C-alpha cells in the first residue's frame, strides 16, 4: 500500500496492548459450549491473539460509517496478530435479505479485508441465526433461574410502564408469574401457538433502574415471519441486545468494539454474560464491550431508513448512485479502498462525537490518487478555438507525461490541429482583474504546445461567443529551446476538434445543501440539492481508454472514473472530486 501513514495510537490500541501484556487471554479456549465457532476451525491451530468482529445487520447497504467500523475491527485484528469475524446479525427477518448479505461481503473484500484463510483452514463467517438454538436454550436457563418471564402486556402497555429518564418503570402484572408457566408459554411461543405482539420474554432485572435499558428489557418477541436462512423454522426471534453478547461469547470475541450509542446497553451486555457464565453456560474470560465515536460527516445522512427512502422514492438512482454515502456509491464515484483507509486513519478513534467536514474525505482521495492517477485532458464546457495562421489540414504531434510523478510511465501523444476545443471559462470578452487566460490582445500558452495571441472572436445572434480566434507564435513550442522566448502567465488545456472523443460526464456535488439535513425536527428531503448532478457533453483527449473502472486526473479539473456502464463506444465518466477543495 503506497504512502500508508503509521498507525497513530488510540485508546482502543492501548486497551489491546494492556490486555496482551497482562496475558488476559492466555487460558482462553476459542469456542463456546461447545460453540459453533469451534466447528469451522477443526484441526486449525488457532493463531489468534485477539478476536474482534464486524456485525452488520443484513437489512441494507453499508455506508461510510460502516467502512470506519470495518477498517477499525479488521485493522486492529490484523495489527495485533488476531482474527476478525464477519458476523451477520440476522435476528430481524422482515427487513433482511440475501441481496444485502452478498453486497456486504463484497464491500468488506473491496475495502481490502478477508475473514477466511485457505492455508490455515479457517473461515470466520458467522450468522446470528447459527446460534438460534443456543439462544433459545440460554433463555430457558434464565427462566428456570428466575431471571426471565413471559409478559402478556401489549407492546403499547410495555412502553407506558417502562417509565422515563426521570421516572422509574412500573412492574408488569406478569413479573412474578410462576416459572413453570413462563416455560410453558415460551415453548408455545416457539411452536407458533400465539399471535405477534401477544406476549414477549423479558429479562427480570430492575424496573427502578436509572438506566432504561435495565428495566426488564424484552429478549424474545413473536414474529411469524420467514427468515432468509432458517425459513419458517422459528416463530420467535431474539432481540439484538440479547443476541449480540451471546454471539460474542460463543465466538470467543475478546474486544467487542461498537459505537457510542451502545454505551447505555453495556450494563445489560455485562449482566447477561455474567448470568450465563454463573449458570455454567459460558467460559471466562468473557468478552468486553468498548465504545468509540460514530462517524458523522456533514452534508450526508447515514440512517438506513432514510437511505432506503431516497432509493425507493427515486431521489437517487439506486444504492450505488455516486451521490450516496454507501460503500457501493463511493466506489462508483471513484473512491478507492486506500483513500477510505487513509480517511479513517486520519480521523483516529476517540470517545467524543464530532461532525467531520466532507472535504476531509475528498482530500484523502486526492492524496491517494495524485501520485498514481494517469493524466488526461478533457473539456467539459467546450468553445471552439481557431488558430487562424495554421492551414486547414495542419497536424503536429504534442507530448505530455502520463504521470508527472512517474517519469518511467512514459508519455502520451495527441495532435495539434487548426481547430481545438477549449473550456468556455478560458476566454473572457471583458476580463476581470488578475484574469490571465484568453481575452482580446492577450497571449497564453496552449499547454504542451505553442504560445498563442488572441486576435478576435465570433458571436451568434443571441450574443453568445461561439468561436475564439488566435494566432500561434512560431518557435515557442513546449519542450523546445524557444519555449521561454515569450513569457505568459496563463496556461490552458485543449483537445483537437478532429480527434477528440465525445463523452457524457456526470458532475456530482453534495446531495444536501444543509450540513446537518436530518438534525432536530428537520425533514431531510427539504434540503436535497437540486444541483447534486449536472450532466455535460464533454470532449476527451484521443487515445483515452474509457472502459469501466479507469481513473484519471483530468488536468486542471479533478479526478474522474469511467462508470460501470461506460464503454469505448459510449463513454460515461463520473467526477470523483475536484482538483482543489471547492466547498465554501
């Protein structure tokens, strides 16, 4: 990986280093009781010094916030000789789909991480649904121990008796029902004998707790729904807050890293694991949850519900629209795995929430691409330039480096002809102060070619300039001894009208005009940027390969990538980022 920055120490690294130096996991056997994690590693000498996990729910496409979590969890496991599990938290069958499982796996691999090693015979890919039987048995053990009960209040009644941040909750009338009764009802729930919402299994902790999450949280609910992996086998599904610590324990996770909004859930995480280990169902040392700040970037939304709404209601063209903060969208826009890793490295890891400027993400991409991207010329808003003192059929080869940082990459060749396309912005009839490009009487250099003097222009009936006329000054060609004989302040890019390649170019801007479009009571849809996509018909340098995935720096304009739908015959090019920070 080029120009990788040395990992900066952070509090998560400090925790891991302290645990390793204290030999906290020396006696740890890497499995549950017996633990599905053991099964896939038969015969594998377990090399892991630590275990982390990335646990997405397969109910949508991953976004930039998940990228941070992937890079942290897989990155720390790699740096400390550990393993990271990819685990799908598929406990919510109505919203989940195999399509999401596939795209999540693809995104993790694209970012440069893997959960399997064929040489060492392990595959750390897990699903919460692998453990449904364990979770059910553990729930029965909790009921038998007087730590869980079946509540028959409606979901609405439960909400009302839960209390508030300032008032304690009220005990459910079913809280002290006989253990045998709860066991029977729980069995019937599993068998599908009760309708959705008619009853739920709750942990029996403390309705007076100052932490709302400890007021007898629901751990199982009835859902008559087909699951994308287990089909119709189950009519009850565990809650995420119950499932997650059990998965961590069964897989021998040492460090369960999650974002700050789970901090209030940690007491329940610890309570549940402590109870199950007291009952002899889990081994020590138990996993520990640590929280870091989530990634908030200005001018985007990352709520899966809101992203789904943008897709479903046609505000964007699918999950991989290059304006979306999804990993597939960023990829289509031209972001590279290295640029996202660099971005996350630069942000560091902290406990305090902050809102990052979008320009920090863009700068990471520029810094990644500048040393490696081949250069090319494009004209996005063309106006014709005629060199009046050249003959009609004139052609002369000009040369430019493929990449100025890599002389060994060689040079590209393109012809100078009498008629050229230049950017409309490179000519002004009445120039403002400090304008060094073309205006009547001024001289500029045609980049990689000659110095030219502006002699006039042509307007159409609407008064719009359609043609700029210049004369070239002989013996001033770039790279020849006479190139310095005429001093100019302006340098403009161009392509020959005869040889230029026509292309559709998508110019993307931020999707929302407001830095925090979904904060407070705002309706994020009110802040959609009407100019988030501008499509232009552009002209590209001849010889350019416009098949999907090619990336360039278009000189003076920014970094661009050929869209997945782009072909040689019909080029479609997406602007990834401008050359300089244009966010004001």
